């Protein structure tokens, strides 16, 4: 991915990031899947779910606990790295500049 695309996605991710409190009252940065779906150019939720599954599989392959980073997958992603991994695994034909 070239630097222009990286900057575009970073600013797009920053615009839709939310902050919630975790169980220990700490701030946690999250993204809502439906908003990421739009940023990544997916018109249909069913197609985006496939990408979410690939991102979860990548976590498992790396030995990372999926539950720590994907909460109620239909709604929230908890870590910037995993939101970015969705970008990497998304359909390139749907990506914007």
C-alpha cells in the first residue's frame, strides 16, 4: 500500500474512532464495524463479514486472543491494529485513493 493510501485510511480511521470505558474504567479506542464497512467501500454487510472472518483468522494464526480485539463483531473492533488489518484484508477493488 502506498503512503497516500495509508494516510487516507489513517485519517478515515481517526475520524470514526470512538472511546469507551472497559470493565476497569479505562479508555479503550474502538471502531464500529458498520462504519469501517463504509470506509473500506463495502456496500453489502454479507461481503464485509467475510473480511472480518479473515481478520479474526489472522489473529488466531498469530496466537492473539480474538476476544481481546473483536467484541460483538457485528458492532465493535477494539484495537487499531485489527481495524488496520481489516483494511489490509479488504477487497482491493473497493479501496479508495
